């Protein structure tokens, strides 16, 4: 009888054990599913944050690109201005050298005696009117006329 009882209860016991295992497995799967859903939600949130960060960085790169182009343009303008200033500076230096050399020549000339003709100009009397001029001219050697 015990054998018979064992033989009739064994399938039910196995079924019960299988059902219990199935319930436990379902519970474990349900828990695992919730964990995966939570992880999936977290990953989607992280993905969205990363997309926003990438968009922000992309916008920053675009802005930096604009700034780079503007800076390049300013640099070109400054190089052109520097070239113009350099050209003007060279011209100024050349003029300065000419003036310095001219001043040296002028100093050398000023230290020499004046030519006799120039000295003679300083010996004439002070003329205050046309009568003084006429008297002074008549006292000098007269020019030869063209008829002689």
C-alpha cells in the first residue's frame, strides 16, 4: 500500500515541485525583468544626456569655428596693417637718413667761408627807399650798355 501511495503521490509531488520551481523561476524572471527595465530606463536617460552633451559640444565647436574664422580674418588684416606700417617706417627711416646726411653736409657747408659774392652782398649799405637805392646804384660801377 505504501508503494501504491508512493506511486500515486509521486507524480503529484513532482508536479507540485515543478509548479513551485516554475513559480520561483517566474518570480526570479520577474525580478530580473524589473531590473532590466530599470537598467534600460537608466541607459535611455544616459543616452539622452549624452545626446544633449554631444549637441552642446557640437554647438561649441561650430561657435569656435566661427571665432577661428573671425580671428584668421583679423590676423590677415593685422598682417596687412603691419606690412603697411613697416613700409611707412622704412620710408621714414630713409627720409631721416637723408635729413641726417643733409644736415651733415649743411654743417660742413656752414663751417666754410662764404663765397666772395655772398660776402659782397653783406657789405652794401642799408637802403630805405628808392632814392637810397638810386644813389647806391650810381656809386657802383656802371654796366656796359649794349651799344658799346
